[in-house]
C-alpha cells in the first residue's frame, strides 16, 4: 500500500515552474494511538502557497525542501485510532498536496455533507469565503451606498466580495483578467461593471465607472490594479489588503514606494493588511449568514477543477498567472461512496 | 509705504533651490470694508510647503507662479475695517511669506499673548503640536506600555510626540539626524533612546532597542527611517503617516512598492495617512491638555530662528534637508510694543 504526495523540490527565486515540485510515492503510514488516516478528495490551491515556497520570514513557517506542500483538503477517514474521528467521517483537514495523510486532529473540522457540496468547504464556505466576508465587514467596514473596487473579481475571494457587496447595496466595480471573466462578473455575480485589468487606460476606465470616486479597494492583486485604483480613491478611502498575487514572485517595473506612501498621505487613506488565519473566530457568524445563501442559490460560485494530484503543480502555476476561473481545486480522489 | 513678500518664481522638478523664490517689494495695500491689515511677526516654515510648490494634484491648491508663498504667521493688526479685529490685536493668520497682508478674517484666530510666547502658536501649541497630539491619540490610538518609533524625533512634530508618548508611559525610540539631535532627544525630550537615521545598521539598532518589536511608527520622514522600522514592527502594528520629507522632492533609489505592500500584508499592519487640516475640531481638547504643560515647563520645545523675511527661502531649503533643530521660524518683524 502506497500513497502519493507532491513535495517542494527547490525554492524558486522568481516565478516558480514545474521543476520546483516533485511527485513522490511512499508507503502508506498506519495511524498510531490518537491518530487517523484520511484519503484526500479535494485539494485547495491558493495564492498564499507561493509564500510557503520561499524561505523569507513571513507569517507562517515555510515548507522545507523535500517536505510535502501544505494545503487545505476535504478528505474522508479510512482508519482511526483517534477517539474523535471514525471511519467514514468527512473532514476539512490540512493534509497538504497528498493522496493520503495522518492527522492528530489538530486544525481538523468535521463536515456535514448535507449542507452543501463538499468542495465548498475549500471555497465559498471556506477560507476564501471567510476572507471575503471578514475583509468586507470587519476590515473595510463597508456600508450601503458606498463604492467598492474588487480586484481578482471572479476569483475565490473576489467573487464572494462582489456578491456580498452588491447584497449590501453598494456600487460594485470589478477588475478581472479578460472579457470572459468580466462578462461572468456582471452576468452572474452582480457586479455593476467589471473592467479588464490589462486595459491600457484602466485608471480612466475606473474614473468613468465611478466619477465620485472609490470608498473601498479590496486588494487581492497589487500591480496594475493597484496603480490604477489609487488615483481614483476618495479622500479617507479604505484599502483591505489580503493579497498581492501580481507581486508574489517579484515584480517587473514595480512602482516606487513613494507613489503608494504619498497616496496614503495626501488622500488620507486607511490601509489594513489582514491574514485570514487571524480571524477564524468569525467563522460561525460567517457561516450563519452565507451558508443559507449558498444553499438557496442566492450566492453563486464557480470552480476550476484539475483532475488528479499529479496535475496540482500545473494548476497552481496557472493560478499564479490568473489562469483559474473561480476557485481552483484539484480532484484527488472520488467522493465518499 | 511698501511691503515685502516672497513669491514662487518657478516650480522645482526635484529638490528646490534659491532660484525657485523671488523677493518682491510692492505698495502696501489698505484694508477695504470688512478687512484688516496686519504686520507679520513670525512666519512658520513647514515641510508641507514643498507640496504647494508643485502643480501635482494634492489635498490643497498649489501656489501659482508669481503668487506669495503660503504659510501661517503670527501678526498684529495695524489697520482695521473689520468689526471683529482691532488695531493691536495679535492673530494667528495665513499671511504667507510676507511682511504685511490683508485679511478678511477667514482662518484667523486671535491669540492671547499671556498664555505662552507668541511663537508657540506656530509650533508646540499650533499646527505641529496638534499634529503630534492627534496622530498619537486619534490616529495611532497609543496606549501605555506600548513601544513607539518617532521619526524626525526632534522636529516640530516629533519633539512633542516623543514627550507626550513618554508622559503616557510608553517606550519611546527616536530617529533623528546626527548625534547632537539624538543627545538632545534623550536629555531634554525624554526619549528612552534616539538613533541616528543615517546609521548604516539602523534596522539592527532599532531591533536592539526594541527586541519585542514596535507597536506604533510615527512617520514624518519615509526613506531610510521607514525602511529600517518596517521589519521591526510587530504583527498588527500601526503607522500614523503625516509626512514623508525624505521623498517630497523625489527619491534616490527608493524601495519598490512591493516592499511596503508586502510588509503591510504579512505583518497585518494598519497604516493611516492624515493631514492635520482635517482635525481642527480637536484643537480645544489639545490646547486644554498641552497648553498648561507648556506653561509649567513640563513640556519643552526648541526653535530654529531665521532673522528677516529675506532669509526665509534659505531656511526653508535647510529645513527640507533636516538642517533645522526644532521648530523652524522666521523672525519677520519685532514683537508688539
């Protein structure tokens, strides 16, 4: 009996490539006392994983060379010597990029498959969804009638920010990569307008879309999305900063720091960085509000699914370039029988 | 009868020089109905004036070429057709860089010369003092026991930030230009330590001074002070940003924007830009607290005085290079008889 895992083969200096990952096969471990063995069904791919590939000091320990890449999964328990978990339990667990794994139960949550499709525990009802909800409500303190710009508007986080902002009675402007995503944002997610972040005249397009200026910028991207939004922010606008995917692997021709510092000063901006792992105390309130909306279909979501663990690296590299359309998942194993 | 004024002669592209100013003599105007004529005693020189020399969009209208440089002054009324102001009144007024000026009373405050030396209305009890007090209390929400780094630690703003923070029971670390200012900061202003912002290993020196990290960075300077402080900020630290004098005229080798954006994200910082002109509603509370402390000598202050309006440009250019030591003033005329 063996299992498969993808380990960090080397640290990227700039944009990562396939050479930084390695697929390995290893003997399937058996659970010791107080452990369970689970089989991965869904693996979540998220931009934060780029940070874990680097040795630079950050908010979390990096993955070491040769270690299994970290990641959240939906899995089911196939053997257990843990009193809290039984064979057949379906769990949300930090199994990493692996077909199977042992757990002592730390950081593991049992899922109720009747609430929503299991994959939503990694997306709209999981970490990205909580990020959207906390960012909009707690970090940006969004109010009805305000105007918000959401970068990565159709991504796992942005797609929920946009829908929640619209439900709140805000004017919602999306920035996304390409016409197809922009059309989806307006037709399905309720954005008032969605602009292609590659447009040459993006600053002017945002100004046209919001002549009175922007109250809130929900920042997932940085790069041109940031540069084009900054001059359109109202005096005293707020920025909720939870990602900067355009700059995770270094930046080509990044703007100089004084551009940003000067905007914060002259426009009296409030900028708050946040990492969702600080805010899990808000999960019950988030689920109480959003789970029924997903169940009823009032909130929609979209998934990009890669088939098979072996395709996780390619899917992750595509995600870093904006190749995903909605929440990026890897189907590692079949649903429970 | 004539008066003297200094006008903007040309807009600087980078660091300004004497060629961007011109001293003019003009006929002394007489007050019309609803106006008064005042004679300048003290002119305040402040870093924000660099912004007014540029045409770039900012929070205030720029000075036009040929117009008198803007600035706050202490002055006395020498002729009046305004019902609210009588000859002999001493006022705080936006007279600009001029020996005399007309006013319709807008933005003018009568001063009580018995409270403190008149010049303090431009410094420790004026705009810079209010900036320090609002920044520390309202913007940074400073608390006893926290550790703060104050850039431009002996400047008009920083010198009060340091003293107020110390009185609040904080650990107070200053950054200032050179050994003399640092010695003054520790001996007279109560800083626990003051570091030369030109030190090669400033990041390490701050780390040594605050091994537990920094809760609040009071930002007047940007440049190396910012770069060295950022890595020493605690998770969830706050930055009160009211100036960036090192970058007002462009920056040599500025850091790239991702350095700052990444720090805000990973360290979950809150950065708030503020401009004191938004906060004048706080002036009474500020004066109620700080004026008695200045009167009793519990709060001290230091002034750099240039003699004569004609020396205002040189003093201002020196201020932009950190050549002032304390609040920079120009003695334009003698005190009232």
